[in-house]
C-alpha cells in the first residue's frame, strides 16, 4: 500500500476515535452535570377574558317631534352637540293664530257666562212666583235653558283649554336632560304632526353594543368590568349594563351592552373592541417556558423522585402573558422543569434547582 494512503487512513482512524471519545464524555457529563430549574404545578386563580366587537351607541335615543300641524318654526334655541336640561326650550313655533283663537274663545266663554247668569235669574224668579201665575211649561222651559246654557259654557271652556294646550305645544321642550344628537329643524319650516325636529341622547349616556359568541354569553354578567379599545388603540373602561336575552339565530351572536363613563371620548357610531373580565377561576397553569414541542405537540419534562427527567405530553388550554393552562396530562403537585427543558432528553439524569420565590409567586 502506498505510504500516502497509509498516512491518510491513520489520520481518519485517529479523528474518528477522538470524536467517539468526545461524544461518550459529553453523554457521561450530561448524566450527572446538567442543572435545570424545577417548579411545582399548582392551581392558580386566573381571570378569563371574553372578547367582542361592536358599535358605540346612545344608551337611549329620544326623538323630539311636533305635536301640532301647519305652524312654522320661528326660533331655534339648540343645535347638535349641545347639552340641554329637562324642560329647556329647543324651538318655538308661530303662535299668532293660536293667540287669536284663544282671544275668540275667551270672548265666547264670557258671553255664555252672561247668558247663563240671566237664565239662572229667570229660573229663580219662576220658582219664587206662587199662585199659578206661571204655567208649569214656562217653568220647565226656564230650567231647560239653564241646563243647555251650562252645557254650552262647559263646551266653550273646554275649547279654550284645548287651544291653550296647543299654544303650549308651540314650545318644543326637552322631556329629559341629554345631548342633542341631531337637529332637523330649520327656520321657516312648516311642521306637521309627528315631524321629528331633534333627537336626544338621554342623560348624555352612551354604551357599546358588543357582539359575543353564544358559547361565551353565559359567562358574562352585569357589573363585570370591561376594557374598550377604540379604532386608534386608545383604552377606556366601562362595565356590563345588561346581556340581551335573545341570540341572533343567523350569526349565533349575543349582544352585551357595556356602559361607558360620562367623560368618554367615544362617539356614537364608532367601532370598538371590548374585552370583558369574567372573574377569577382556579386552573392548573405552568410557565410558557416550561413547554417543549415534540412532533408538533406540547409536552413538559416532569422530574421523578430519583432525579430523572420524564417527557410527558399535555393538553394545553388558554395562553396568558407568561403561563399556559393545563387541561390534561399534569396534576397539582407535579414537579416540572422550567428553565433548561429545551436541552433535555427523555430519561436522563438531572440536577434540579428549586425555582426562586419570585417564580413561585408568578401569576398568569
């Protein structure tokens, strides 16, 4: 065999021998020297969050309409965005025709009162005369005149009161405090009965009508706190006012009405994302860094009493900022590897350090 081939063969054998020795030494060192951090699986109080999307809307909208017909608007005292008080005048209609009618009806009432007074006087004299001077027919006629005149007077007074009521309706007033959302009234407009002139947001209160999947709707209760994120990413806070009693049969979504604070900058019609805190519940959790993945499935390394790392498959649930819920595969009190799990091999010996106090107090 040529000398250069012998030399190459010898070098290859020597290199292979060195690599084998190094690998054996590394494996031997891992069996006694690999140090990891170990923690205990425990139940943790976690707060669930239900996410919904929806639209900002008025808590209650109040349409303000005209109750009279054929009168023109002569004055407008409120505009969109104005904050108004209960009983405040928003607009005024032309009163001239009604004022003339009131004067006419007052005169008719006065005339009828005079006629009634005369009829009562005649009736009194008819009953005072004795000895058959007046026939029974005349007496009955005078009594009938009193009754008919009394009825005419009542009718005239009722007509007067009706016209005064119509006069009051020419003042368009706010039935409740609130904010003017829209104004349809314009000067000179001749309104008809039922014409909407203003629309108010009652008490200035607005809320978010958030759509929530039907599977989550039973977890939402009144007074639960919520975070509202607007289209610009700003966060405001509110609370659940009520949960609508009906689920949409087509979308399978329920409506949750989230009340906003009085100083919110959100406007009706805006899109909003809602995160509802559904309260604390006990669940098994482990730190996210304890998870390892084998064949695309999550697992953790548990630690046996003899100090051996044992790979255990799990079923993971909800994920939080630094922890994950364990649905199956672990029990409270199990010891798991937290730091160093990604370097382990199933069945190898480890040296375990207990997690620090800060780690033990960790929350999701």
